[in-house]
C-alpha cells in the first residue's frame, strides 16, 4: 500500500495528481485507468479541501493506494465536516449550446469514472474509497456468450461511428453494451417512452417512422448506423416509432456510459454530426413537403439540439479551466447565435510548464460550421500533442508547423469552401515567455499590470483553409506576473445596438481597463453582461466567444 499525506491547500489536488501519475507509471497501469483514477482523485481532494475545511489551515488529507492484479483502490481520509462524495446527484443536460454552463460535473464524475465508490464516517473522519478495474470487463447480461465479447470490439470497429477509436476505447464501448436480437416487425422504440440506450445496428436494418408505422415514408437505418442518440442526450421521451425491418442484431450502449465515455470522444462527436448533416440533406424534400407539420419541425429542432450538445461536448467545461493551479487563471465561454455555430476555444497543458491555448471563428454558421469547428479542434489537439511528443524541446516553437499542418488538412478536405481564423499561443509558465501566431484573427488585448490595455499587434498570417500551402510566421513576447490576455471573436466588437451602432474596439478597451485586475471569470462576466446590455438583450447575429488568461506570480 502507498500513502501520501497532504496539507489542506489550494494546490493539494495538483500534488495528489502528480503523486498518482508517478505511481501509475511505476505500476505500469493502462492509460485509461490512470486517467480515470486521476480524474476521481483530483475531484475528491478538491472537494475535501474546499467543502470540508473551508478557510481553515494546518489540516491534513491522507491518501492511500492499493494495487492488486485486478483492482486499483484509492482511499481518501479527511477530518472535515461530514460529506458523502459518493452520493448520486442528477446531471442536467442543457437543451442548447447557448445554455451550456461550464462546470457542474462534480460528484457524478466519481460515479461515471470509477467502478466502485463507497463512503463512511469513521469517528471524526470522512473515509471515501473508489476502485477502478485494471482491465474493464462487462458483467452485464448479454444474449451473446462472454468469449464472443472480444470479437465484438473488432466487429464494431467497422462501424463509421467507431472507426477511429483505439482498441482500449472500443473495449470501453463493449464493456458498457449488450447485444440484442429483434425479428421483423418488432418494435425497438415507441413514441413517449423513456429511452435508456443508444442502438447501433450490427446486422439488418431499422425503420424510423415519425407517425404510425406504414403511415409515412420511413427513414431506414442500416448496419453501422445508430438510433436513439437524441433521446439519450436530451433526456426526453422518444418521439418516433422504430421498428425492425427484418431480422436485426443491435448493440445497445447504456445511456450513462454513452454520455460519459463515448460522446466526449472527438471522432465520435464528429461522425455523429456528419451523420445528422447527411440525414438532413437526404430529408430536404420531405422537410419541405411537411414543413407545416409539428412532428417534422420538432424533429429538425431536436437534431439541431443534438448537434449543439455534440459541439458543447468538444469545448472545455470547467470554469475556471484550471482551478487551484498556482500560476495560471484561465476561463473561456461561448454563446452561440444559433443552435450550433462556428466559434471555438481550447486550452490545455502540453507539459507541466507549457500551456497551449487557441480561439477561432469559422466563416459559416449552422451544421457546416459546426462540423468544420469540430474538425479544426480535433486537428489542433492531435497535432500539437504529436509535435510535442516527437520533440519535447520544440514545444515552444511548435505553432508555425502546427498551423501549417492544420491548414493543409482543412484545405484538402474542403478546397477553400470553408475557412477559419485562429489566434493560438504557447505560454511558458516558469519564464512568462509567450509564443503566438495570428492566422487572420482579431488581435487580443494585452493587459499589463502597470500599463493601460493595448492590442497585441503582430503581422497576420492568412486565414486557415484558404490555400493549400503557406509558411506561417509566429512571434514572441513575455508576460510578467499579473499580466493577462483577453481573446475574443468578432461577435463581441460587431454586436449591434437597436440604433444600429457597433460595440466596437473602444468600448471593449474601456471595459478591459475597468476590469483588468479581476479574475478571468469576472472579466468574462463583464464582457457578456456589457454586450448584452448594449444589444438591449436582443438575439445576437453572430457567435460570441471570449477567452481570458492571467499569469499569476509564484506563491
């Protein structure tokens, strides 16, 4: 058994995470197991420090870890107020991207990412214990024998939805699924019932009827396609009748597992968006013919709502993004003008000392822009990690080759029909060095601790995706402790008042001057509140996205 004792402080969760990662490497734990343990432990320690001790100092948190051939068990012991971190809480899913509020995962994450979770009050101490299986296997009932489950991962790999998943990710899908058989004419889903699964067709086909079976032109779902994802995401009753069109073999993925383990995967989100877009294109004639019918309108709204959920799943959800981190205060927020949009932002650590961050704006709106936004984010995340992994020493200079690679891939896929502006940076926390690259985006505001705000001007590179090749140029500056960057899309400065006046650079500059010493979250609140008042709370014509980060001094 390994044991760690930590002082109750803001950086306790970071220390616990570092200790766990070192232990995981020593024990050669699989990456997914390490990820799940790290997420649960960070949440447990953060909750214990924040809710159990409050502002008290000198208190301690003890962590024990036991590793055996089948299980990894973490035990957290603290003498704070009684607090059951394993208590189930409902997860409310927003109906649109505009209503998606960062954060709020909290305690449900412990249930989703651990295999066992228990709590007891031992004297004056809370004792919380979570366990994760070293190799996840399904104990759920299935109509197929257990020896066949290993073959099932290979079968579902041919489905478009799972085509880009790793073997470990495929095993995760299988572990939370069961295979069922239906005969011709069997009802799979009925209107009005609560759906608990996403159904993926392995063999055969399903027919989706918006009205009674046979009363309308059915939509056919063939092998490799899925149904039921909309009712799982929005937690509403089923709106269509789904019937087996002949003998069918269906993979049923549990709703909770789909939302926690499958939907957040970038490739799955991208393929689901593409599937929805394809269905909408093939259904145009029927939509036009039936546009006045309530059922058809509701179906369109729900597909757009699902696309919004998929897009929201791609964006960072915490606010601030790195709570408790001693050197960086960062928050981001997106408000879409429609159900789905083309703005994007992201921020993550490439290594413990280098933070990658980006903001962008796709030229279009709706489903095409959402697909392009998902593709861009996926490429950025994948390529920056690949460049850093190949040569860790090159992390600080990775932006020109990174953007050039993303540019080539996007151009090859769209031939300049769509494009995206990007402003991305790599911040070295230890020195304050900032490497940045502007590809056709608005320059951010630089908020120095002892100076008036200024725009961080530098030569703009071309917008990404317009030409197939370009040598992108990056620049450098340095941030001092207390300095901040305010990045935004043109939905902020081009927001209009009822009189037709634009919000503009001057109002944004004045706003940043008033709030330049506040937290990143407070800065975001100020920007969105001020733009809303300026527009008299009317619907905005463009997406609004803001990302703020501040370099903090050493503690």
